[in-house]
C-alpha cells in the first residue's frame, strides 16, 4: 500500500481511538460527531509526515502534545466562536474558560502520538519492514566524523545513531567547540530576559547515545590523509582519522570589513552573546539611573540593533519589551529618553515574509515603541555612537545581526566554495568533486531538488538536510543508491513582541496573539529534550505573573573603549 495512504489510515484510526478525549472537551460546544470527525482528520494529517528518527519516545510524544496548543487556539478560541456567530475573545476570562479544552487537546495529541508510534513499530517490524540491503560484514568499522555541534551536526548524529542502531559497521564522532546545542530561535528571549540561558541549550552528551563527543576546536582538515586536527580545550591538539567527514561548522558574523563595528558591536549568535547583551542592557539602566547628564543618560538607554531580518527584528522586539518593563524599577530614567532603534538597509524589515505581513509586524513594533531607520546602513561604531549612512546616533549599545558568512575555516579546506564561502555540494550533500566529504547547514551551498534553488541558511533546512545526509551516509557505508535532498519549506514564524508574532505557513498568514501562540507551540515542540521543554514552559509561566529578571549574572569587565 502507498506509504502516505498507509500513514493516513493509521492516523485516522488513532484519531478514532483517541476521539473520546476530544469529545469531552471540544465536543461540549460542538456535539460528539463534529468532535469525532475533527479527531480523525487531525490525526490523519498528523500521521502523514515521516516520524523523525533518532529521538527518544517521551520527547516525540511531548512534541506532538505541544502541537495541541496551536490546534486549541485555532479550533476552540477562533473557529468554534466564529461558527457560532461570535468573534474570538482573547481576554483572560475567555482563556480561563477555554483552559479545559487546552488540556483536552494536549491529552488528545499525546494519545494520538502514542498510538501512532505503536502502529509505526508494528508496521515497520512485522508487516512491512523497510528493505535495507545489508552487505557482508566489513573488516573494520567506518569512522564517520561530524564537525560542528549545531542543528546540522547534532541532527546528523541523531539520525545516524537511529539508522545504524547498535551496529558495529560505524564509529561516530562529533567535534564541537561547545558541549551543548543552542536552540537559536529562542535566543532573543534570553537576551530579553524571558528565558534562562541554559534552558535553550541541550547537552550533547545526554542527547547522543553512541556518538563520541569531542569538545574542541577544529583547526584544520587534511583531505588527502583524511585527518581532522582538533585543538582540545585543555592541552595538545588531537588528530582524528576519518573514512567519511561531515562539515557542519555553521556561520559567523560578517562585519563587511567594518573594523569599528566588529570592535564595538555585540554579536548575536551564541548563548554567551545573549547573556552579554542582557547584562549590558541592565548595566546601562543601572548607570543611567545615577547619571546626572541628560545627554549621557539618553545615550545609555538608546539601544541600536543593526539588521532587520528575523534575528534583528526578534531581538529589537524583545529588547523593547524588556527595557520598557524595566522603567518601573529605574525611576530616574525618563520614559521618553528610552529608545530601541532598528537600523535596516532595505525598504522594509523581514524580507523572509510577504510584504503585507512584514509591514504589519513593523506597524505593531512601532506601536509598542520600536523606532525604525530603513534604507539606512550602519557604517561605523565607536564606544559612544554609531555612524549611519544618513547621520549619527549617540549610543553605548549596538548589536550586529546584519550579516553572516559561512565559517572561514571552510575556505582553507581547498574545496570549491561559493562567493559567500559556503562549501559547494551536489544534491546528495557530497562535497563537489569529493567522495568521502559531506557538508550541510549554514556551512554548505546545497541545491534543493524540490525548488531548484540553493537551500537557505535556516535551522528548518539544516534539520531536514541532516535526515537526508544520514540516509545517504548509510547508503554509502552499505552500498546503496544516494538520493538528492528535496524539501518544500513550511513557512516562517517571527515574534516581534509580547503576545505579537507573524507567521506564514503553507501560504496562510497569521499575526497577533494567534501567531504568537503558534510560535510558542511550534518552537516548543522543536526544542530538543523533554527536560528543556519543561524548563522553558516553567520560564514562560513565571513570566506571566512576575516582571522579567533584572539581576546581572556576570561581573562586567571594566570597559577600555569597547562596549563589550
Ligand atoms: C538569533 C538567531 C535566530 C534564528 N532563528 C531562526 C529561526 O527562527 N528559524 C530558523 O529556521 N533558523 C533560525 N536561525 C538560523 C539557524 O540558527 C541556523 O540556520 C542554524 O543554526 C544552522 O545550523 P548549523 O548546524 O549549520 O550551524 P550552527 O547551529 O551555527 O552550528 C555550528 C556549530 O559548529 C560549531 N563550530 C564552529 N566552528 C567550530 C570549530 N572550528 N570547531 C568546532 N566546532 C565549531 C559551533 O560552535 C556550532 O555548535 C537563527 C539564527 C540566529 C543567530
């Protein structure tokens, strides 16, 4: 039977079995028959995508359960009132009334997830096992070395672990300069003090079961001798021999040759960057509160973000909420002196979204207090000002999100790179002209067989590329055919302030509270590990009732001309 049809039928059956849960909640308003139909359709659709490999079952269940949040918002908060002729109500009282339905949706989703996994196991083990040719045993395990512990590297290792199981055919090694994977979509929330920094990073050693994790910095790769040189955190360099190597080294900030910006701007790529920004912002308020000179005080509470892409817009929106909330604790800082300024070279922010949605996001951010300087470029920065293409702004804070480039180490490999410096691969993610080298994520330039375009540098793509790369590596080790990478992007989500987000998913556009709920539900489901999900939910819950934390968590080094 066609795989899609089989999955849809299994999904519909799971929905039918789990439908009593939904009948008790959604069914209260709609009656049992619509609730049953809804259960069957939702579960059928949920079953269509292939289950992600290599992830523990509780985590996958939590992921499916988290999707209950956007479904609840769509059905109970929006669709059911609309069908009854009433507008959706976003008040606290309405949310309280709809809370049992939220619990119902999450329980229903968890039940469907459990049933689907049981059905998947049953089918793949006993009814229609996937045919994977197993060649005669090799004399020695193939050494697969993955360089980079971000979305691309960690997902590749997870998929490889799942594909090879306990088989001795391969030895897996992952080299990373950090010992945890960072979930970048929530980085702005750390800088804006909504989330604890550690809660959006997940330790590599707990997530990976049979991969050797080497914490160190890759300093060179000899492609002829097939050796990776790693500078260990402590001590000497280590040489790692490989049979297959995967380049997943990500990207770095690119200051486009502006030395002043590189020296004085904050980066916004790592967890350390987010912590440094948060601490610096609090420090600026502390200093501004005791500052007698109004010019210096205004400079201290002027925060400039360069770059109006997702990272810049989310950071500006988050900092705006954070700093406006802080005014209550700093009585000597006048509200009208506070400014969060987004500088962007284009005519509108968020090029990744359609124009109406991006304009809506900009308007909502303006209403919340963010100031924009569009069609303007950052040209230079010093310790107390930024130079723009159309003037200067006095500030002690500038964050650079306006340019990135693939990891510079890649240029030194001697393989073909594109003009940004990303490793060119064929559609199977094999490095062009090579047989045992592979690349993916932000470090690679990969043609997408579904669109004919080059894959964009996003986590959404890196995770999908990793699944295909693992399949192709398995085929290489066992002697099967390689398949090209193909993926039709699902859409984009962006948070621009508290309770405010914009989303474009499969051509449908959402904004406001609904998009914000969807953002939280979807990204929560993507966050690795059940433990991290619980910690983030707790942080978000605390934020509902208490002001954001303004404790400085690091001792700031005395400034010598630099803001950092
Ligand atoms: C603030 C921000 C928000 C974002 N939001 C989204 C979003 O909402 N949705 C989305 O799809 N994408 C988002 N992205 C983009 C997304 O984070 C990247 O596309 C994704 O991380 C790429 O994965 P990667 O594994 O290729 O690179 P990375 O995740 O950057 O991983 C690279 C890894 O390599 C390690 N490394 C680098 N050099 C070395 C070395 N020499 N030796 C050893 N290890 C090394 C790094 O420490 C890192 O662990 C965002 C990015 C940022 C910065």
